[in-house]
């Protein structure tokens, strides 16, 4: 009884402190929060927003359960651990070797999580073409910003907005169509991981955010039971969970999954009520029954009061801290700088920045293609992807950078309109497969295509250009003796041939 009374006191104090903030201007409060929160400078690291670092934080805390890397298992075998680290080195650049080339494709779904920080992190952690993501979120200003994916290629991510086309997860019709879409895209197996980060503005009603969010809670948890595969993983953002409704949902997740945990990462601002439920190991034999339970809203009350008490105390502490910092502009948390460095290092996320926008493509081609640069440009006809600000990401050709393929340019010979037939592969999204047997090169290319494949084929790509490297009557060649490109004209042999330096002059 004493514990329940303590929780009530902390919650009452938190609500009182929240009311104090009603008289403080939003700008002053944001500035105070920036100076008071020791983890604030972590920001989004080199990802598009802070959401990516929440997943990085959770992934490390739960032994890389979310990304399916499982560090403890890798530590048993030093060779496997080295391979795991090689995909995302902290200091050096990513090598041109995909250690998971022959591993099964990792499928994930990102629900209510625009603009896409969660997905950007998972694609980066899995690296190369080892993952395929499906997105579902509300259309509008908070839609997925695929053009801002800088740490990973958004070509391996496919947004979907449901039968109604609005991305509303609280619409039963959309939920059913999303389930069909995911199952079609995963060969009726489901995803390895589902992430959910739903929320909406509760300005003026912050004290009842949990009550206002209960339908959103229900629908996100319900979607996980529809699309997560056997033994799959699910995590979802929650707020306060004091009501029997919220507590009942947590209990049902405990029944549906082998293990359930509630956690508030450091990258989630400590003064808010946000926390995450992490569910490991879906048990399909219970899914249908629980799904029916959710629809009938027959709930059972079970929750860890001690955990709620700790979160409430911490929230109240930081609310008081924000209030102090809002009144004194000279105050700043002195641990911000070192905490950022220490956290990024511990979560195994490089402390660096990446080029954005057009700067990403103002790079020497030899940095992208290395020894293949000259060989590529000696071909008579090549293709390249044009990246322009005027083009939406969905209009771009779905070929990620750092890719060298030998393809059949005669599209009319292909059975399915608009597809490009890959004849051979040298580099696939940075993975150098040129030294492998042809069968292994093509197996890697097949996995690459599978990760890029869209469930919907209605898109028309505008940024695909076939271009000759010289005049139509001339051909390109490679001199094995001189190790240089040269041009020649089969129709005018008397003109001889010209090396690269000569035709430039």
C-alpha cells in the first residue's frame, strides 16, 4: 500500500510541476531544456533526426536485439564479432566487403514513424543490401523524408499508406490492407522487426495524454500481432501507463511474446513521459486469440509499479531542472559534451558527420568505384543516375550508389516492362563481389534485387539516362599493354585509335 501511495504522490507532484510550465514561454522552455539535459547534444549524430539515436540506444541496451546482430553471441566467436564491427566501423570507412552477403534478408516495418529516423538507423546497422523495410505513417508534413536518408540508402525502404491512402493506423481497413501488403512483400512470413513511434499533439491536454493515446496504443500493438513473424521482435513508444486500459495492453503483450520489457532510453528526453515497450519472441499460437481480445477490449490489469515509480520520480526531477534553467539563461549542463562522445562510442555509432544533399555527389568517382573507374568508362555505353533537387526521391532510379553492374540495355528484350536484366555484378552498393565465382556474384545480385523490389510496380522513374561515352560511330576500348582507355572507329579504320589524353586535347 505504501508503494501505491508513493506513486500517487510522485504523479501528483509531476502534474503540479507541469502546470507551472504553463506560464513559461515555449521558447524559454526549449532553450532551458537544451542547456539542462546532459544528453541533448547527442542530437541525431549523422542521421536525419534524434529518433535514429533512440533506436541506437535501445539496440545496444538490448544486446542488438532490434537489428538482429546479438553482440553476446558474436563475442563467442571473435571472427564473427570482427565481421559485425566491420559493417559499421567507428573510425575508418566501411570496407568494400559484405560479411552478411549470404545471410537471409532482414525484413522490418516502421509504423507511425515518419520522417524515417528509425529506418535509417536499421538500414545503416544492417549495411549494404542486407535489409528491406516497409513504412506506414500519416501522409503530410510528417511523412517519410526518403531524400534525407544520408547514413543508408532509402532504396531498400518502401512506404505504404493503406487502402485509404492516408496512412492512418487507427483505421481498421488500413490495418487489414497493411497486413496483406507486408505478407505479400515477405512471402507470407512477416517481418523480423516492427517499430512503432506513434504520437500526436496534446497541447493543452498534456495531463491526460495517456487517455487520449489509448486507441493509438491499441492499434499499434494490434498491427504487431498481424505482421511480426514467429519469434520476431516489436517495440513501441508509450507514454504514461497508469490506467487499467494501458496496463492491460502491456499484460497482453506479455502473453503474446516470450519476453517484455519497459525502458526509457537516455536519448528520450528525461522530463517527458515517453518510454518504450520492447517485446521479444512472438508466439504465433497465441496471436489470433489475443488479437480477438484486443478487438473486444477485454483487458487485465498487470504492471510493475516500481518501474513506474522510478520513471515518475526522474520525470519530476527533470521538470524541476528545466524550470530552474528557464529562469537562469546562464546555466548549462556541463556533462553534455562528454556524454555525447561516451554514448556514441558505447552504442557503436561513429561520431562523425556525413555530406548531405548535392554535396554527397561532389566526390571523386575513384572514391566510389576505385579500380573499376577506368574500366567502367572504357565501355561504349554506360548509364548513370541523375540526382536533382527538383526530383522527388520516388522519381529516382532505384539503384543505390557505389554500384557497378553489367546490364542488358535493350529493355525491349525483357519480359516485364521497365525492368533491367543484370548480366553480372562487380560492386553492389559498396560490396566488392568481383573476385567471387560467377554463381556467388549472381546470388549476391539476386539478394540485392530482392531488397530493392517494390510490392507495388506503379512508379515511373525519371532519372535514368543511357549515354554513350563517345560519338555513335566510335567505340571505346581498353589497352592491356598500355593499361589505358582508347577510342577507335570500326567504320573508319584509317583514322586509327586515340588514347584518353589525345582525345581530351
